[in-house]
């Protein structure tokens, strides 16, 4: 029987005629109500003789980087590779990416060898058709880097940290999305003892007032979570915040290259951030932790354990509260390899209608093969029918 189980990972098997993406690391994902989107990535282990790649001219031009944008429907579990490769940059690893409406904003990144070619251009990609465009920019552009992280707030896009491959920063710049102008917010110069150390492959949380920097590191070092650097947008100053564990646990071990998602509980108003996996130079992690931004308390989600230790993966959250994790470098039987697996776990309790929808798909897996008219005739609500792959039909009804 179907049982709704929060904090338990489910593996998603790819369906449909199109092959799934190849295993990769250093990519980025985002989720909306309907799809998971995966951009870029890196895999030096794909052979030229791989039957899936022999006729892929885009791959041969960009290898070992993936000049690809993929869409994974969360109901049908079908992958679809979107067009638009001709306008994608060559810097396709460790970009920063966020989803706003139906547009992916992609910034920064590196080509191969890492650090030899970095980007400071902002791209906007339409997730319906894959069309990708450079966003014209003026002002004081950040230095080309990779491994930075983004926050969007009040028509500004903030970028924090990153590396050239040689130097690491925790500088903050912002891009005015209305005017197309870059501005310097804060350059770490050592004038304030609260300034954080430079880093890459960290993650950010944001509560509307402060930007919290979670972990990250350099090629030789990983930063911890007992003390979290936080930037106050009102005072334009850095602060160092002390966190604590609950009665049973301490705080996460230092790490970089981990996943992170954020959500706010509608009833309590509490904002939480959840980190998963990561790497400290010696150890690959499989643990999952939640930080309450109101109390700065960490809780280890002991029942929520990644299927394999993983890093250089990417995590995203659906609006309903389901966390998806795709790809990365996994450690299985002491062997390190890349993966293209998709796993998910519920972090919140969704509406009862959503749970019923999950149960319906469990008992009737062939629903995904029905036409929208048939689904509606069966009595399935429109909002759930629109979660399928019927993009042309969906646009015609709006």
C-alpha cells in the first residue's frame, strides 16, 4: 500500500524513449511545480566510443563539459534535452543558477582546465524552449570566477564569493535587473575582523534581511558551520553568527561541494535551510542537516540519509516541499564515480490533495500515458493535469 513518508529518499527511474543525461558533476539544478532542470556539468570519463555520444556533435565540441539543458518531468519521470546549445557559454562547470518564473538565471562558471577560462556574464534561459540569451551588463563587473552563489532580492541579483582557480574571495556584487548595471556591495579587504575567508562551492541562505554563507572552502580547506558568516543588507556589514545543535546532535562537519535548499513553513513562519552531502578533502558525506534560521539551531535529520555519500551534486526544492538531488560524485564500496541518479525526499508535509495525487500515481502508473482530455474526463483536477508534459496544451489554455 502507498504510505506517505517524509524524510525518506526515493530513487526515480527514468522513463520514456529519450536517453537520460550522462553522469556528471559540477552541474546545477532547479525545480518548479512541474519539472527539474539541469544545466551544464562535467565528466572526463565518457568514452568517445560511447554509443549514446558517437553522433552528438555538441558533446564532441564541448567535452568533457556538457553544453546541455535538460528537463525532467516530475510526474512522468521523462527526461527531455532542450535545444539552444548554440548560445550556451563554454564555461559549464560550477556555475551559479537560480530559477525565477520560467527563466533560469545562470552566472559565472569555468571551462576546462578549471580556472583557465572563467565567466562573469549573466545568461537567461527560457525553460519552455531552451532559448538562452546573454544579459547586457554595464557598471563594475565582478571578476570572472566559478563556484560562487546567488541570491535574488528586490530586483537585484547578488553574487557572493567564488574563485579564479588561484584566489578565493567572499566579495559581494549585485546586478540591477531593471537597469542592467553591476554594483560593488562589499569587497573583503581585511578592514573588519568579521569578514569571512574567501571560498568557493559554498551555499547561501536568505531571510529577507541577511545573506548567510554556509560552508565552502578552497582546494585544500573546508569551512565549518559552528560559526556562520552573515551579511546584513541594511547595514552593509558582515557579522559572525554562532550556531548550536539540538539536544542530541552537534553541528555539521566542515564541507564544501554540498547541496542546499531553503523553505519557509507557512504556519509558523520559520525559515529553514537543509544541506546534504559534501566533501572535506578526505571524507564524502551522506548526512542531511536542517538549520532553523530563526534560532540558528542545527538538527541532523537522522532518518534522512543519502543513498550514497555524494559531492559536487546539486539539490533543489519544489514549491510543495520535495527536495530533489541529481548527479554528483558518489562513493560506493570505496570507489569514486559520477552518477546520473535522481533521488527525492519530502522535507515538509504538503497539502492532502498533493498526498492523494502521489498515491494516485502510485496505484495507476500509466496515467502519464493518457491524454489531458482523458485525464480531465476522469475527474483529475486541472492543476494536476498541468504537471505533465503537455507544454503546448498548457500554454494554449492560459
